[in-house]
């Protein structure tokens, strides 16, 4: 679809911000011969390794010489979740969600799962899904994130955005999150199509500023038929608005949207 053109300098800055180097150097987190994440070199020294010992076999081993990284020992899921618990107890994890996310290696092969709170401090790649909701006449449904959300409270977002859990496919996550966040059944929507993939790499405040976001977002577009009005069901959305494209672009340029949502919406609008 066509729409008023946004300011090019703003859009270029927005896209550049999606890929940012870490604030400090990071080293690989290994599981066998696979890289499953990254950490700042001294980060894992902040948790006591003794409680992480599994019999006579430590769960983490610092690779020498320096710079080679850290190696996870034993079963990936078991060891990672014990590391996640230790990080949580030390105040070095994100918000604890009791939600397992898949842990892929550098080739995208799944190696295990881990508590969501640990993925940013450990630089583990995550997968998310977003939905752009349009009306038959071209207006766009957007949501305002709840004011008590841990990340980007009060900012505006696409109609739906959420993580893909270890138990989900992208399709099942799309259906579940659309119901929980917007109260809409996928079967009620029309013309659902895949829009594209947004990849973001940037520093995170998790881990007391030692975290790093490595995330791929698959986004979709669907038509919300006239008469269907989004209604939040999980308490994570403050309100919904239905916007014309010029108003949407004005709010985007005014930094009222999350960076991910603004980038997805800019791609959707053909910019």
C-alpha cells in the first residue's frame, strides 16, 4: 500500500538502531561444539559456581586462554536452567516468567530450552511474532503497552507482538498471542499473510546492563473485519487505537512506538 513518506533521516536512524554492537566485548557461550549465546568475559564470575556443581562435574567452564569464552557442561536444558536460577538469585536476570524458550545454535539448530529471564544476559537468540492489523479501508489497529510492562511501558506497538515459546511454532504463537493480547481469533481475520522478518541486535539492560538482545521477529498482516474490535485479555495492553496512515507516521516519527513496531510498520507501509 502507499502512504505519506516519512522523514528519510529518521527512518535511516531507526534502521541503523536495529543493529548495534555490544556496549562491551563479549565472548561465546558454548555447548559442545555449538555456540548458543554470548556473555561479557567476567559476567559469569558474578554467580557462585559451587551451587551449580552437578556431582563432580561443573556446569560451566571458562575456556583458556582468555577470549575463547565459556563452555556449558552436561545436558543443555538442565544446565542452562540451573545457570538461569543462579542469575536470578544474584539479581542478574530479567523478569522471571516461568516460560521456556528454545535455544538455537549459530546454525539455527535447537539445542535445548531455557527460562526466558536468562536469554538477554546470556545473549541467546530468541524468536518473536508480530501482527499488523488493517481494516478493509486501510486504517491500522495499534496497541499501547501496559504502563507496568518491564520493557517499553506505555509505548505503542503493532496490534499484537509476543515471544515464541519453546512449546510453540510461529503459527501457534501467532494464534495464542492474538487472542491473549487482542481478544481476536485468527479464524475471524481475513487475508492473513507473512510480511517478513526483522532482525535486531542491540544492548539490553538485563543482567545489570550486561545483556544483549539477539532476536528475529516474523511479522504477519491480516485484515480485521469491520465490527471486530480488539479487547485485551492478559492485562498487558493499556488500550487500542485505530489510526489513519498519516497519523500513524506522525506518532512513529515522534518516538511514540517501540523501535521494533516502527520498523515493522515502516516495512508494511512500503518505506
